[in-house]
C-alpha cells in the first residue's frame, strides 16, 4: 500500500504523463493483490484431522509411552522402553495394507461413540513379552509363526492392563473407558470401516531387552468425532490442571486402601546360644519371656502398632486388639524389628 497521499499537482502530472505515453500502464500495479497460490486437495482422501488435533494426539500418546515404559518394566521385571515415533493421518485401507503378519490386533470400543479403534502389536513386541511372562529370558523366537490360543488369552489379560493405562493418558481430554471387543491375528477380519475412512495412526517404538519393534494405534475419525472438539492443547492442559485436585486424590486414597499389609503377632522373645540353636530338634520347647496372661505385640510391617490377646476364631487362630501402642507422647513407637523373635 502507498502510505502517502498524492497532491493535486502530482495527480495532474501523472495523468499528463499517461496521456503522452511516457508511462506504461502495465508497470502500474498499485493495490493489485498478490498472485494466488493453489493447493491441491484430494477429495478421495480428505484430511479431517487438523494439525492441532494431531499435535494433541502426539502429546497424549507421548505421555502414554512413558506410562507404558514404567508399567511394563515393573510388570515384566525387565528393561522396557516405549517411545512415540509419529502421528500420521491416512486412510483405513492404507493402514490395514501396511500391517504385515503375524500381528495381534486388539479391537476395543471407546466412549462416547462406542466405535472400535485398534492397537496392533508386531511379533517383535509380542514374543519377548510372552517369553518373559512364561519365565523365559525374553527372546523373540520364530517371528513368522501365529500365536496359539493360550498365548492370545495371556495377551488379552495384559492388553486389559495396557488399555487401563491408556485411560490414564486420555483422562485430560475425556474418559474413553476402553473395552476389548475382539483380538485378531489376521487383519483381513477387521474390515469394520470404509477403505477411505480417515484415520490417525500413532506409531510407538518398543525396546524389550534390546529387541526393537513397533506398536500402532489406529484412531478412525468416526470413532473420535464426538470428542474431536476437545482435541486441543488448551483443553488438554486446562483439564489436566483441573483434575489434579479432584481426580488424583481419590485415586491415591483408593490405591492406599487396597494396599496389602503384613501383620505379625510377636508371642515373645528369648536368647539362646549358637550351640543351643544348633542342637534344637523336633519337639524341643523354647521358653519365651512373656506370661500367658500378658498382651502380645502386633506389628504392621516394621511398626509396633497394637497390644493384642491371642485366641481362636472358628477353626483359625486370631488376635483380639486390646489397645493401640504409643510411645507415651501419643505417637506410635517405631523400633526396628530385630531378628530372632518368634512370630505367628
């Protein structure tokens, strides 16, 4: 744009030069719009996911990869690393064609659409896990054989745990509540959508005991359409911050309430020499320092917590809690439980 305004004398001079042919009108392009560029669009393969949708999916599944790494490392007791590789947009047909057998395709529904999405695990991911679950060192074995029925059932139980962790990754966007519909080893039996259905494909890389492989998660647009408006980074971060005070605390309390505890009733203690210990035989009697009428200690883990009386409950042995043990100041007494004490 021209910032200056021409004066009347300048306008007269310009018109005079034009009429005399001193200025070529083709050279004057003041205010003419820039040349337009044309972007090709394939109506057979429309891009329904925006760049922001794909970025949000990337962040969600990047978090999911970290959750899976921690879960599988503890569950399998072996070094497992899961990382996100790509989030691409393609057609359902191209996704199915790109999968090479043998694989395990887990079809599961998500709310609120109840449409199926897919998690595809390659043999390089499956067989080391199966080997570890059956007590092996985690070797991959033959990569071209199909899974047995026993192995499929074992992986079904593991996949239920994997989908539970997927719920945690998605909770900042929506409670998808995934439920397994079926497990297939042949992708030809998974023709649930139109070949041209737009799908977002999340690719994760796995490293189990040095063996690398891939995991694919296929998200057809029709399955995410009811919540597509929530797939924005702003919504994700806002919901994640709001849930810290409402969702995390009840979950922590629930996990703590279901944590198993070891209870140990200490009947008494005594001291014997190593020679006496080595000479102990069946039916020998070891006198303890407690009197029958005295209370005995009940330990919770490494904490002396209660004073109890032993007894019988039906056909089982039990204890009756008489009082809570304190150190005199109202705080529980926490000594170290020494070895050598008898317990029951």
